[in-house]
C-alpha cells in the first residue's frame, strides 16, 4: 500500500482519500461499482429513462394532450362553460368563476395566475367577488386566494379547514363556512352543488357541480389527455382515489374542469384514464407476483432490509414500465415523465393497502 505509507503523516482527510482511491480502483478492476454507486443495469431495463435521469428530448405530445393556446400577453385563457360560468387556465392549472346577479363566486385561485384572476373576471363583469370555494387545501390550487383581497365568504369541506388551520398559511385564508357531505350554494339565479366523497387525493377534496351548465369541477383526479401527475397525483389514499375516478364517470356532466393541464375533459377522457389505471394496476400486480424477491444482490447485503426491498421494487417497477410502454407511451401526454413514478406508487399501494 504505497499510497497509504506516503500519506501517514498527512491530515486525516488526505489519509481517508488515499484509502478510498485504491479500494475504488480494486472494485472497478473486478467490475463492481463502489458501495452505493450504480452498478450494471438490470436485465430488460426499459428505454424510458428512470426517475432522476436527464432526458434530452421527451416523447412528443399526442394530439389528445394539446389544448387551445393561452394568450402570452394575458397569461391566461378564459373559456365559457355555460350561462355565467367560466374556466380560467394557464394550460397548467384550471379554476372557475361563476357570475350571478350581484356578484362573483370564484372556485380555486392557483398562484400560477392568481395575480391575473381579477383581470380575467373584469373581462366579463365589474361585480365584486362575494364567495370563494376551495376544491381542497393544496397550495398549488388555492395559494392565490389571499391575494384576491376583500372579505368573501369562503366555503370548503370541514377537513380542508382542519388542514388549513394546521398549515397557518396567510396565502390560504381559513374557510368561513364548512360542510361535511353536501352543500348547495344558491346565489341569485345560479347554483353550485358541492359534495364530499371521502379521502382520495387529499382529505377534504370535493366535487363541485353546476347543474344548469352541466359542468363538474373536481381537481387532481382526472388528467384529460395526459398521464396523471407523479405518484398517482400524490394521492394520500390510492384505493379511494381510484374509486372516486370511477364515481366521476357516473355523473351527468358534459364538461369536466379537472384542475390541470391543457383543456376541458369529457366522459371519454375519464374512461381513457380508468383504462390506463386498470392496465397499471394489472401490470404492477403481475410484476409483484412474478418477480423473485432476491436476485443478483451482493450476499454481503443480505442483512440489509432496505437494500433487498429497494432492489426488489426496482425490478418490479421495470417490469411494470415494460408492460405499459407499448400501449400507452404515445397515447398519454407526459407518459415518459411519470410512468416510473406511477409504477412505484401502484406497487407500494398494492403491497400495503
Ligand atoms: Zn392537490
């Protein structure tokens, strides 16, 4: 060990370096990466880049994922949904507002365009904002509420109030009216029906239905034309989330405001997503059943429970990604961005829920 004997009187950090270099070199010579470093790829590794790996060019968006453009000078698009009801979107987020005889009801205020929400409302009315409805507590959908000003009545499900009390975020003022299961907001000649169907995406996430306009708004359940956001839309109860997506399909809407991405949704979009999620569940379930728990791991790691689990879940996920790619990679926008996440999330849910 000449490197070590030369550095014996050097500072401790240099001794550590000198020890590490020959150890790494020896491992490399045997074709084994240093502990904790990436080794040779798994057999049948998918072409879709795994989580955390740079991608030069993502798969082109299918036509189904494209929506009408957003005016770049305004920073939003206003879309009429029926008498007095409008969607506002920046082609990433979506919210609504409803105009009645003496005011405006705003549903959600995503911070990505909340500063321009009043301008969007001013395009159709000079009436004041009297009510604000929160779809759920997540800051990315209501974190612009505080910037709207005034003192609107704020309506949300009781769980949303509980979560917002905990978060104590001045950007998300506390609801002033809460409900458990159902709430009907009647303002002038307009009507919004709010309902709660339990935990899925997040406790307190509600369905908002405008019966005259046949428009349903429910956020973070369906992603029309797109892959759901990562890890099944970071849903806290995946079986509950899956059940609520099926419930959406039974409701009598024509237009779905889903809170995300480029366009309104339809029943056909809900069915495509159910079809994808059924495929995902089958692929993850099949991979869990057919993947051996221990295969090719260094025997020295056999006492490391997390190493065994990490290696197993990676092999399950890669089989799941391989099963889904032929059918879905060119059908859902952003498939390649999040398919690994979806496989990991579904396999974990199937193991523990
Ligand atoms: Zn959310």
